[in-house]
C-alpha cells in the first residue's frame, strides 16, 4: 500500500547544473522556429546585451529574436538592434511571466514563468524556459490531464508528472536542458492558469512515487485501458513489478472505452502476407480472433503476431481488440485508447469522482509502491 514514507531513498543523479526547485524545458521542441516575439506579460525582465548595459523590460514590452547567419538578431521598440551568439532574459520578480509567439504566428501565444535562454543550433532557434518545478508540473497536468476534473485526479496526475520529471531529469542534459515540451518527455504548453490544477499541484508539493527498492518508478499512464491494463513486459519488454495487469471496472463506460475500425478482407490478407502469413486465405473464419481479456498475440491458424505490432502498423487506438472477419471485410472491434500500461486516466477520473483519494488511485494502478517527498531523496544524495 502507498504511504508517506520515512525510507531513505537511493542516490539519485540530478546532473551537473541542476538547481533544486528549477527545471529547464526546451519549448517548441518538435518545431523549427526561425523567429519569436517575446512579450512581458507580468512583472519585469532584464537583458544584458543592449548597448549601455542591462536593460529592463516591463509589461507589454516586446523583443523580436531572429536567427541570423548562425547567430541571433535582437530588436526591441525604440532600442537599437544588435547581433549576439546567445541571449538570456531574466525574470526580476517571482511573479514575472512572458509570452512567446513563434514565426510571426497569430493569435497563438504561450505563457511561461521564469527565465528564457535562446541560442541558434542546426538551423533553428533553441528556446529554453528555466522555471520553478511546481509551475512546470502544473503546466504538465493542464496539458496531459485536461480541465474541469476532480481535484483528486489532478493530484494524482501531478504526482505522476513530478515522478517522471525527476526520474528523467538528465534525459537531455547534453543538449543544455532537462526535458522537452512534447510527448517525448511530457506535454507542456506553458503555465497553468487553472486554479483547481494549481491548488492540486500545491497540495501535493514534492510528492513522488517509489518502488519497493526506493527507486523512482516509470509513471506510465494512458487514456483508457478498456477494462484491463497490460503488464509492461508485453509492451516495452521491461518487466516492472509495479506495472502489472489490473482489471479496471472504472473506465468501461468512459468516452474512449470502445472503438471500431474496418478494412477490406483483401487489404487484411495482404497485410498478413507481408507480415509472414503463409496459410489459407479463402476462409474468413480463419482470421477471426476474439479478445474478451487481453491477449499478447493474434493467431490465425499456426500464424502468430503481436497485437501491439498490428496496433502500431494500422494506427489503431489500442492493442485490445477483436478481429471479426467476413467475406468482404474485416472489423476491428476494440477497447480502450493508448498502450494500456500503468494508470488509466479515464478510470482514475471515475475513481476520483467516486470519492477515492490520490493515494487510493495510485495504489490501484501501481502495485506495491510508496509515495514520499523528493526532498528525502535530495537530502540523502547531498549526504552521499
């Protein structure tokens, strides 16, 4: 059962340059910005670079940053432009925030707290937001968990996001940041302005999930498991004792609990042949296979193939589906949405709506884990 733990955590490497309580996030990491407009949203910002020394920018002040011959061209209203190799824009107050508009796009803006570092690299602008960890976590919860949900669900999602961040804090260390803002790490679209999400993040400040050996867990989650999660070794090869299959009655009436897809019998046969099938093709019954519970492999006669591969190849919503073959077509009747490992978001939402706490939700989806404060791990690491 999960509990606040007085355990001594194992040594955790946070990497050189990590400042406790701060995280560096690369923004627009899946895109290739050539220019951005930086605008002060609240508070004040300082730039060391304009002629004459440090310059202060206040609310609504704009700075245009453009890639130029392998360097940066910087221009602001009523100030002379200049060329630099990199740029640091520093918040003067804790409440300072800014927006970014990429490549002149309008009206899309994203709002951030903390500082901004910018430098050119491989034909694009690298934009790094250095901000408070808990502000980042609230932003991740907003991006990954949505809005208008029960606070206990948001608390759960905050603990998962924080666990992931600390576990993979050195993922991009060689690139001069900690995490990126897309699903390669965790989705992050800037600061959260949702009071419920911010409150849920504050109330779980510093909490992370450890396994029985006091290591940070792989805090996997997905949209909907279709009534049964799947053990991690059947999806990622890695066998984790806390990521075992769980029968989940909470998500079966949710939005993503069921789906259907269809293709012609001819297309299905061609796909199977490309995948190594050499059996009969004139009897559709051979191709039908029913999943009332999760199976790992699809079978047609003596031929087998991982459901996960079919899901990836055909871009299906999940690997939890039945194949119903007819003379002219093949129906895929599926359950759930996503890889099916770890926490089911729609199941967790329903558990929260039924009065379960974040501890109970985490206990349900992760076997034998411990909830504790990351400071205990940091304190132990400093003693080492």
